[in-house]
């Protein structure tokens, strides 16, 4: 089963594919090499044959058949021919009178290049006319070898009327070279297949181990061990990147599950009070009310409690819709500068009534894409938090800083701020600082702000303003913006 898994892995298939491609290229290369070598050797063999024919033909032209016979005898008995790279010379010379010379028995006379199979040498280099007709005739290559060749390549020419000459050479050198090339290709094929199988198996085993590690971690998550993560090797390969993405996904899932548990707990805790009040009012109306006015007052207060519960659930539903990304369809190009100026103009009188100062430091024509209603809600919540949780005399500044890759909007105050260890917690739903539990609210404002920021691809950061709190929202810049010089407005 393990072997079957290895063979079915993508790494093994890739190794097999590359082995096939390599063998194909090697086959083409070997074919070209074979063709070039054999063509070169055959051309050299033909050159040697032509040179031998030329020597014999020159002797015949100068002194006739006798001289040609003598040249043949010299060629067959010379040391130069015996030590030649092309040994195994075959010569047949015959005329119409029956005179014959050479080391071949009677031969069918054919002009041009000819392949011979199984040449039969005569017992001696003879010129006897008596033996010319008694020898066995050597036929032409009617059954060549597997490559279409015979064992002797020769050339027949007619020196004069009724004078025929055939000169041939043994092709064993060509056959030996061909055999070596075939053996070499066979070894290359065998080694390639072995290395491909071995390498594919090794890579497949490593690949399966990493895949099994990923599967084991995923199964552990399914079993409830949400803190398990996939170990990274640090080589930044595709499996490391996949494991990193899965770990990020698991972190996000773990965070969502933690938030869900926290929300469930907070809902059970924070909604108990208004539900208890509602139940108490209804019990009082049932047990103590004696007039229509009493009943009317009890019902009015119960309706107010019910409306408060509906507002809480409406805020929760709004946060859930934002987290689900259902508001992306409402994204339009809008002016961040105009939105913040309108909000500042609306909240300046409120700040003055509470003995506080609200200033703005904004640039003109800061454009981004987003949901106008949600961004209004985001910055309204930040400004209202700064007004609600700070004492009289607090200074509040709404500003935008333009960076090369982001627009950073901030709402800063000079109040008491939020302790550093509490800043991440206040972004959770229903979480409230101990000092703010006496004021109205249910701890959903900053959670809503954080969800809206995430929907816009922005990052919400709560930092120390020394003194006070500085809430910054960094929007990534996706398009060029026409920026003007910022100015202060009281």
C-alpha cells in the first residue's frame, strides 16, 4: 500500500515525466550521433574504395590488364593494406578472356555501390583462367542485415569493354561502432530509469511525510485540539507556503471560535440584567398594578427594556453582517476629507457643551473606496468614545496623515486612556473596562469599529497619546490622491 501511494504521488509522476523527456531527448541525440558517425565512416570507407579503384585503374590505363593484375596482387599483399584502419579488402578483376585476379571467387558483375553478404574468399590470390569458372559465385546482398546493410561495402566499375573491377571493404568497423552506440544508449536508458525511480521514490516519501503531517494536524483540529499547528521547515517551498497559509487560517478559526465563546458568555452575562429588569417590571405589573395608569407605566418601561434588547441584537447582527462581507456591494468612491469635516462640524457643539475642545487637522480631497454609512459609523463611534469617557477640559484632535502607501486617520484625546493590557480586549464584543461599567453602553462600539475597519482592508490600532488614547485607522492607498496642504481649524 505504501509503495502504491509513492507511485501515485505528484512528485513521482513528475520524476517519471522528466525521465521520459530525458530519454526522448537522449534518443534523438543518440540517433543524430549514430547517423553522423555512420555517415562519416561510410564516406571514409567509400573514399578508401575509390582510392583503391583509382590505383588499379591507373595501372590498367598505362600498361593494360597485366599491369592491373599486378597492382591487385600488390594491394592484397602489401603491408600498408594489412595495417590500414580499413582492413578486410576484397578485390575482383575479370575480363572476357577468363583472366581473373583478386581474392574473391566468381562474382556477379554490377556497377556502382553494392552491399555483399557473407563474401567467400578464394584460397589464394590467383589469376588462373582455369579457376575462374570453377569457383563459387558470390551473389549480391539480397538479404541485408537488420540495418539494411551487408558485411562488405564495395563498388563495381567497368575499366574497358569486357573488363570488370570490384573493390570492397569489410564493414566490421562500422558494425562495431554501431554496436557500441547501441550499448551506450542501453546503459543510459537503464541508468536514467533507475535514477528516476530512486529519486522519485525519495522525493515522494518526503512529500508524503509532509502531507501526512498536514493531514495529522488537520485531524487534530477536527478532534478539538485547536492549538496544534503545522511545523514549517523554513525553506519557503510550496509546501511551506501552504502550511503557513493553513496555520494562518487555523489562527483565524481559533480566534473566531474564541470570540464566539466569549460572545456567548458575554451575551449570557450582559443580557441577564435587562432581561431581569424586564421580568421584574412585568411581575410588578401583574402583582402590584391596580389602575390603568399603573399598567400603562409598567408596559412603557417594559417596552423601553425591550427596545434596548433589540438595539443590542441589532448591533450584533450588524457586526456579523460586516464580518461576513455582505456590505462590499455598497462600496463607492468617497471623500474621506468631506466625511470627517461633516462629523467634526456636528460634534463640535456637543464637545463645547461638555467643556471639551474638538479640533481637526485634515487635508482636502482625500479619496478612497468604501461604504459611506459604515465609515460614518466608525468615526462617530471613535469621537463619541472620546467625548463620553474623558473629563471636562479634554482636547480631542481628528486628523489624517498621508503616507506613501496609506492614509492614517486618527482620533486622539488627552483623557485617561486605556491600559495597554486592555487595548486588545476592548475590541471584543461586550467587553467593558471596569471604570466604564457605570456609564451607558454594552461594549459593542469598538468591536463594530474594528469590524468596519477590517471590511475596508484597514487596520485599527489603539495607542498611548501621552496622556490619553489615540485610535488610528490605516487605509491602504489603492489609487493616486490629490492632496492639499493640511490646515488647523478650531
